[in-house]
């Protein structure tokens, strides 16, 4: 499924760009209504909880730059796509320049229709 894999890769890049816009209205269309996100301060289920968590992150990390790397599509079918990736971010937290790289792969999935992220960490 090379065409679908390329489309999914484009979806991941658009998700990354949306996060870097720091505009929640650009990020939310990439997230399924019943998604679950895991952050260091807890897990968040459903679009409203996830929206709040992302908004708090945007407020806490000034000038954040978010980057997805080592993206690997583990399963790609007409019904589901599952990937692993690592991410890093840098920005300013409480006036201090900060950088974090998540070393362990993160799992995620996107509907085959491409356009909705199911889970993230």
C-alpha cells in the first residue's frame, strides 16, 4: 500500500505542522472524537479533554517546536493504520529554554481514511 503509506506520512507531517502553529483549531481536526492521549500529567479521553490538555501545553511551553521522527508504519490496511514514532520538542518553560526527546517509540494510529489520530503520548 505505498500510496496509502505516503498519504499517512503526509498526514503525520500535517499533524506536526498543526502542532507547531500553536492553533488548537488546526490541531483538533487531526484527532478522533474518541481518541486517548497520554501526557506526563495523565491520560485524556475524548476531544474535549484532549483539547484542554493541548491548550495547557501550548500555554506552558512558549515558542514550542514539535518534531516527529523515526516514523514507522507497522500495520496499514484499508481499516486501520498503526505507527510508531519518536518525537522531540523544544521551547521556553517558565523562562528557561528546554528540550525534550522521547527516546522510546510512541504508538499511534490513524483511520485509513487518513485524517484522525487515535492515540498519542
